[in-house]
C-alpha cells in the first residue's frame, strides 16, 4: 500500500484514539505497525531507504499493545500482534544502530510478560513463548538479559508441565532454548553446569522420568537423527541414551552430527552422552563380498570435478579412435534390445566400444563406471592409466564371494595394491606394487573414519564403501536401477571408428 495512504490512516486513527478506548488504541497500533512494515520494506524496494523512520511507529505499536496486554486483555491474538510489532521494531533498530533503545524496549516487554504470567495464569503459556523469543532478540544486545528471559520462559513451562504432563514436549523445547542461550560466549562445560543447576531447581524426579520417556517423534529431531533412531528401534529418549556411537555410525545412516544432536537432547534431561562402544569385529572374509562389480574412483575435489573427469574420459576414448554416440547407436540397436553382460576379464590395452557412467560420490571422489572394463588385469586398466595422468585413481573390483581388490594408480602408473581372496593364477606385474595406504583412504573418506576402522572393514564391500566413500557398485547395478540412457549427461556411449 502507498505510504501516504498509510500515514493518513495513522493520523485518522490517532484522532479516533483520543478517547483512550481499547478498540481505538489497538486499531491505532495496527495502523502504526502496517506503516512501520512499509517503511522497512523501502530498504529493499523503494526509491530511497526510509527504514529509520519505522523506529518510532513500531515502538509506539509495541507500547500500546503491551499496555492493554498487561491491563487484562490477555489473548493469543494480542500476544501474537505484540511479537509482530517487536519483530518490526527490532529490524528498524538494527538498521539504525539504536542498540540501547532496542534493549530497553525488549526488556520492558519481558517485564510485561513476567507480570502477566503471574497475574493471569491462563496466559502463562503465551508469555513463556514470548519470553523465549525476546531472549533470541536480546542475545546480540544483552546476553545477560537474554539468559534471564529464557530462564523465566523455561521456569513457566516447568510449572505448566508439573500441572499437566501432556506439556512435556513444550517444556523440553524451552529447556533446549535455554541451554543454547547459555552456550553463547561460554565453554560448553560451564554452560552445562549452569543449565543443570537451573534444571534441578524446576524439575522433579517424576518430571525428569516423564521427559526421558518422551517418544522420539516428539523431540524435534532432524530427519537424519530420527531415521537413525527409528532404524535402531529406539522409541524414547531414555532408550536413545542406551545406544553407542558405534551403533549410530555403523548400524544406521547416522554420522557425527547425528551423535552430537542426540547427545544434546540427552544433556537436556540429565542423561550421559552416548558411549563410544566397541569397534565392530573384522568382517568374515570373503563371504561379505556379496556382489560382483568393477569401478574407478578419481580423487578430484574441484567444484567442477565431474565435468573435468567427463572431459578426460572423452579425450581418452577419442585418442584410441572411439567416438561418442547416442545410446541408440551403441551396438546398433536401442538399449531395450541389449542386456548388460556379466563381468568378464578384458585384457585389451586400448579403449573401444563402451558405456561409461561418471558421477560424484563424495566431496573428494568421482566414480567412473565402465561397462567394457569392469574387470581389467591388475594394474593395467586402460582408462585408469589415462585418468591417473592427471589425478590419483583407485580401481575397485569385487567378485562375488571370491575376491575384493583395490589398485591405486598415480602419475599414469599403478603404485599400490590390496586384495582379499585373490583368485589363483593371477598375472603378476613386472614391477611389484606397494601395499595400499589405508590411512590415505581414511583421510579422504567419511569424517569419522579412522585407519583402523578402514582396515577392519576391508573385504566388507558395503561397510568399506561407507567409510572410504569409494564405489560400492558398478555400471551393471546402475543399469538395474534404471535405463542407462536416463542418466542424462552423466552417461557416455562410445563406438570404435
């Protein structure tokens, strides 16, 4: 709406509010708030920035609404309108830099909420929510007042929970806000000590037990944490405390952030953080090798890593006389008329007819899956040798219930090797390869992976792939998921000239 129209409306409503009635003054507060919003909006969309002018009308709107709220007009609607006015006022004060005025006004609002919570019990819940929000605003202005506001919010919620057990999740949410507020500018140990002192003052043993028995669906968890606890058949916060870090990492899709999130929830109700747990036993070898596949993993962490590797693949095939074609030209027929063959050793030294899928598997690795060279002689994978001229490359070759082999290529040649269950009669290289450096794989793998864990998982294709972020499947598995042509620019089809 036009600013002139809003300004005229404020003038008109101000005249009407001379009688000091609740309806007239609250209508004036509404007009003032709308004007303030429009003035703040000129910062992003207007001929000139008039945000500074929003300070006065937004503050007036706050004061009028607080006056009637404390006078007994305690409704959820008015409480929400006060928060709306405070939000606009906070934006304007921040833009102008009036920290002291903002601090004073928000503190005054906090005092009003505390008074109403004492005198009007039916409004205590909305006052607690408003105090928590004021605490967030005060964090950058006055951390001490922010702590006081969130303390009072949690204390009010604690009293409400003591009277009504169904409000347990609301109380836990207010405790969560309090602990986060206490951690600002303090060491975590100090913040936890301060939190526990306040928590014990408000929370009885019975209340604590009820909090610990809260269902995980009521805990406001992220999707990953909720999925991890669900997979581990954990139903309550108390049950989550009996898990271990190793279970989160190895038996679910969880990671270190998931552990930290669960530990935070446990700390809210006085439970100890998750124990480390024992490392998993080394896998049974080679029966953990469930599927046959072959793939390359190129270590390139550049933002355009996939594009760089794709261009290098194109160049390698073109150098050997293979040109890129459409999917319908591969083998001379459409993909629906040909099947992906079982993996077979390919001893050719040059690249030719092939289908190659190039995808990023992690921040450090790009997977290159070839159909023709799924299984190549050790250290003689022609595509690995070409790509290794620019980047380190690891070839992964798994033969179902028989062997799991890794070969590290660098500077255009094989350099390291590791295998379990190597088939008899393997062709040896002229130059022996060094043992594979598992520490390097740990460094470039998942954040929580150690060299010991990587070594222990070697031979268990699923776990090893999770720790190292190397491929756990080849192009045949990708073709089973959907037609290769549907992978778009990630898949390349080649035909020899």
